[in-house]
C-alpha cells in the first residue's frame, strides 16, 4: 500500500478543512479565564483562555473587538463565542472570537463599574469640583430628547415654579450609538455660546441599555469640563448613571431636576412679604427713635438760645487762657530756680574755687597730674597751677 506524503502546509490545510467543517466548532461557547491579553496597533486582540487543566489561544479581530462594552483584563472570567480553526502558517488551532462577555454578570454592568472606578480615581466625582447652582437662573438649557416626556415635564415644572426663567431646549438623541456625541456636542455648544447659566440634561427611565448614553465616558467628561453648572436627571429614583456622579447635582427624575433648578415663586413671594413686613417694622422703630432724639435736641440750651451758648463758651475760653498763662509763669519760675541751684552746685565744685583757697595742682610737662612723689624723679620738669597763673619748677 502506497503512503500519501503531505508537506507541512498541506497537512495544516487538511486539518483546517476538518475543523471548519465541524458544526460544533463553527459556533462554540467557551468559558475560561483571560491571560496574556494584548491589543496590537492593528486593533486586533490576542489572548489566552485557560482553566486549571488547559489553555486555548484566541484572537478577536478589530471589527469584533469594537463591539466590546467593557475592558477585558487578565484574570477576568469570561464566556467567548466564536469558531475554532487553524492558522496554517503556525499549525496552531485557536478560537476566533466574535463575542466576549463577562462570566456571571452582564457586560454593561462590568463596563459601568470599570468606568466608574476609572473616573473616580481621576477625581471626576470629587466634591471640590462641584460648581454651585445659580439661585435665580435667568436662562436654563435643557439637553434631552425633543419628543420625550422628560422635556415636557421639565418645561411644565419650570413654568409653574419660576416663569421668569427662559427655557432653551437643545434636542438630542438620548438612546443609541449616535446619542453620546450629540449630548457632548450640545453641552459644548451651550458653553461655547453661553446660551444659559444652568444646564439640565437627562431622559426618562428605562433599562441599563436605554440609559447607556449617560454612562458614556465622552458624556461624563463633557459634563465635568462644562463651565456652566449641570444637573443630571436620568431615569427614575433607582436609576444611577455615570453622569449622575460627575454632574454638579443629581436629580432623581427630570421633574425633580426642574424643582432643584429654580425656587418656587410662591415661596419667594411669601418670603418677600415677610421681608416687607419686617422692613416696615424696622422703619417704624427707627422713626420713633429719631423723633425721640429730635425732641431731646430741641430741649438743649444751645438750640433754644445760641447767643447764650456762645457767651458761655467765650467765658470758658477766657478762664482756660488765664489758667494757661498762670501755668506758664509757674513753669518758667520753677525752671529758673532749678537753674540757679545747679549753677551754684557746679561753681562750688569748680577746681578754680579750690585753688582760690591756697591749693595748687602739680602736673608733668605733658599735662599729666602728679598724684604722688613716685610719679616723678629728680630732674623732672613740672608745672604748678595756682589760682591765677602757674609756676614751672624742677624736681630735686
């Protein structure tokens, strides 16, 4: 019997045809743990799926990878769907993945948690970045579907609570792949042209898929970068989106957003009435005090007889002037007596007074005073100071 000899590529092609023709391997679900996950510049994803007993090489091409809503990570347990075939160049069989979902939870939930953690670490949820809302907004931009119930609820509540505010509707799609770029564009437009001093963005309730546009990273960053304060009003009370975490204020519903955006005119009118009453009472008290003060001033002598008041002040001036003159004379006299005493003391201590009583001062030729005999020696020339003149002498 003659044996058929295949070259390597022929055998690989034969195995590939066998695998491609297997109905089970043409569309198979595989559960495993991700390992060695890499994304190449081409956009293709290469990774390994493994369990305690084995490993399987996998590839996901760019077109399929673009549909992944979460970020695959090593160690993550997933379920992959695709076909098993052979890459003939290497002779290695691998799973060509068309779909990849987290094992046990939905991919949207995983994507939501991953994005929430990422933006939290970047500080987009930090309270210090929250901008205060204007107390009495003049213009409010509403970014939502122009045909939905949310926009009608917002306009109705705003009109009832604060009709002075001008409402500007920037209609966008709030569901589907086109929704995130439209919402981002509307937020940037409102900021670029300063169309309002407050933004409300959101939509009515729905499933996580329906609300997904407000879990988009692009929308979250646009809200964070907005110079105009943003109220997020997505869904109903239980619904929470990434936009709610980033916004300056989160509202439970679109109607609640309108309630938070503006005050109730009835409350404002009541407050103004209270202020008017308090202001009237304050003015009444002030006028009463002013009348009392006026009565007190009217009874003062200076107002009843100004001339007498001036006469009293003139007399007081004369009195003060006489006291000032007397004090000046007394001060000069005391200073003169003190001067005389000090001059007499100084004169008594003068060396000339001592010389006048018959004493003399002996000094060397250089003027040094001689205090004892040891200060000179025989033959030294000295000077003897008397009261009126001096004598020059030589020590023997």
